[in-house]
């Protein structure tokens, strides 16, 4: 069986790593206003839709905005939240309190990528080092949304139970 050289090289590097390399911190690729831009106006609108939903609905807790952003039959692939706009509102109502809506996402946004009807937004997350709780490290969290007729119709992320 033949393997491409880059696959063998990558596998060698992975297996030979002893943990002596420093992990690079996750940082935004550009200011949020730049991440929203696209040469395609539909992709720019889709990015802005997800961005505004995140700021208003998720971060600021304006649950009344759900109808503005989510389809009624919104599909949820997060194992902790149920499917449907009503179910998502009920889920977030348990711990969400309405706050002032700000111009940018508070969480550190690494990138916002749009392709066809999908938008992926990635965030830097800081977590305690499992080997040394006095230290922290950064990693990346991803959320992907499918847009349908100007609203968010589906969501995926890397959440686990």
C-alpha cells in the first residue's frame, strides 16, 4: 500500500512528539469587523446573521429575538439542547438573563467562514491544564450553522454530554 509522503511525515511527527513543544495560543485572525466581510454579498449576509444572533440571542440573552434568527423547526445537533426554536428558547431561558446588546461578540472570535448555506464561527477557549491546574491553555471551539431563507435552520458544535 502506498502512502503519500506528507501523510507519512505528519504521522511521524505526531508519533515522535514527546510533548516538548510549546502549544501555541489560539488568537483571532483579524478584528471581528474584518471577519464579517466577503466578496459575495449572500455569504456576507449569512455571516452577519449568525454574528448578530450570537450577540443578541446567545450573549445578551434577548430570547425574544429567536423568531428573528431561527426557523421554527430549527434543528439542533448539540446533545444538551433539544430541536426546534421553542425548545432552544426554553433551554436558554433556564440560565440566560437579558443584558445590553454590544457591537461585538464578547468571546474571542478566531474566524468566521461562510460557504454556500453554511457559516462556521470559531472561538478561542481558555481551559485549565489537566496536568497542572495552576496553568491554562487555549483551544478552539467551533459552531456551524445552516442558513435557510434568511434564518438559521440548523446548528452543529463539538459539545459532548
